[in-house]
C-alpha cells in the first residue's frame, strides 16, 4: 500500500483515512475531493496532497460540525486565499504604481476572505454555544427536580 507516482487506489486511500471508498466517491461527486490522477481505465488515484485535503475535510466535518456545503464553501475560500497569497508574493519584487495597486487589491481581497472565514466559524461556534447552553439549562432543571426527591 505504499504511495507511488501512480497514487493510491481508492480502497487504499480510504483505508488510510479511515473512511469508506463510497465516501471518497461521494466527495468526488460533490467536488469536495477530486483525485489527482486517473488510470487509463478511469480508476481514481490519490496522492499525498489529496489525503491532506481529505484530512482537512474530515477535520471541518468532525471537529467543527460543518455540513458538506459549508465545508465546500470554506475550502473554496481557503483555496482562493492561497491563490491571493501566491499572487501577492509574485508582485512583491515589483515596485511600480500598478504593482502596488495590485498588491493593495490582493490584500483587500485577502482581508475579505479571512473575515468571511472567521464569520463562518463564529456563526458555527455561536450555534454550538447556544446548543451547549440549552443542554446545561436542561441538566440544571433535572438537578432541581432531583433535589425535590431528597
């Protein structure tokens, strides 16, 4: 099951990530995780970078409780942010008025993207906090009712 230039077969990639092959197919259908390679026969093959992306998807799903639409939007924003960073770095050595305007526009876009990602997380965390508060209130009410029995 070693990863080679030919990539991992779907079953091997799934086993390595602890998900089913069907999950990988579904993520591919949704455009969440497209394999880097395909064999001549059309079999999916996964590279290390694909497995890193899969771990990111699982992290967003499991740790933050994001649904697949939220994950897709989040990953698209992160990808665009990476593109903006690369474009900014490419312009750093150029000191013309046009280059400075481009860098400023890139920084403004990066700020907007970062703020959007932060707001997505804040909204998710607020919903989680509200749910936790409800559970805590329910537990407190149960304690009050149990105290009546003593």
